[in-house]
């Protein structure tokens, strides 16, 4: 690899990607994800406990929104204009701001915007902001993710 | 388990800790549940080929497990309004012994107006902190 610049195209800063097709959040998917992150929270696993806490069904763990975020991120990584070399990507930081928890039965779409592209020496830092909406177009969660793309040392 | 009451909270208060054993099985399970099939999380040869010291836990698995300290304390996974981390060090998962992740939490701030408390989490592997600025805002 002789290319030392252009690991990310800075021109994609501000670019908005089309909304993803709806993702139906299943009860068993929530349980599967909850087990995977070693949750034993009753509201993740038990419908009666979730309903007693005021939810219509089991709630997703706080980081489940990553599954929805990934669907949007996949479109960016496949975008030739963005020109991101996936093999050089390291996850820098992650944040989930929940307007409300994700609940089984939700149908969620996501809309990603490239919030910023910064260059730090040979590396680039790309921050993505993914807004996750329910079927009524109400905001459920904002997922903010920074990927570090390593350039040649 | 009795749930914490907002009016009883104090900044600096310890809310508990959990020791997680992350094994290769945990990584495969997380890969399937999350859809993140990057092979550095289950193949030693691929991890070595990109210069890593070994197979790494998904950062998102570490993040997802760490917040359980706050979830268990408040008793409801739906009350984490805001959660952020910085991935500062990798967690290398040994093929037979796995990796032990020790997470503890304490109250970093209280906001009476929004009735929220910020829990600051510390996540350590091999006595090294692996998550930076790990903060979960809990709704009351």
C-alpha cells in the first residue's frame, strides 16, 4: 500500500444515507442478545416482569441499538464514495442516547449521517450519527459511533 | 433486591461490581446475537495476521456486559437513558482460560431536575482499564 492519504474521503462529511428498511425487533432476539451480553435483567428476559415495569413486552439491553446501527453502517462501508478500508477500522467510541427503550415488537428504521471526518496524523476518525425511529417516525435512539481508520505509519 | 431510591443517592456511592468470564464461547455467542462476524473475534490465525496479540473480545461485548452493573443496580434494563464508552485497550481472550473482566460502578453525578443519576463504570482486564469515559445515565 503506497497510498498515505485518502483512507477516508473527507468529502463525505455531512453526507446522509438513505433510511434502512424496517427491522422488526423480536422477543427471542432480545433474549438472545441479552444472554450474549450476560444480562440477567428480568425486564430483558421475562414478559411479565417487563409488563409489571410498564412496558408492552421485553425491553432490549441498552446496547442492542448497535444491531440497527450496523445496518446503516454497512451501507457506508459499501459506499465507494466514502472509500473506507474496513480492514483498517478500529472502534474508537460508542454512545447510545435513548428517547425510550427498544421493546419487542418495535419496527425500527435508521438514518445515518456522517457527522465528522477528522485527520490525526496518518489516521482518520470518522463519527457517524445514526437516528433510529419507530413506525410512527418517533425518535427512539441516537447512536453515535466513532471509527478510527488506521493509515500507513 | 430492593431498588435504589433517587432521594437516597449520593455522589461517590458504590453501586456494585461484577466479574465476567469472557470465553471464546462468549465471543461466538455475541457474534451470532449481534451479527458482528469479524473473524478477529474467533480466529487466532486472522488475529495474528493483522498483528494482534490474540483473539479479541468485541468492544461492543465489553460495553454491553459492563453496563449490567448499572442495570442490576437499578433493576430495569429500560432505565439506561444514555450510555457511552471509549474503547481504550483490547481484551485478549485466551483459547482455554478466556479473559476475566472486572466491572465496578459508582455514582458520578446526580441531576435532581431530570431525576437522573450518572453511573461511572470502571472495566478492567489484567489490571488494565479497557474502557474510558464509561458513563451510564439512569432514569428515576
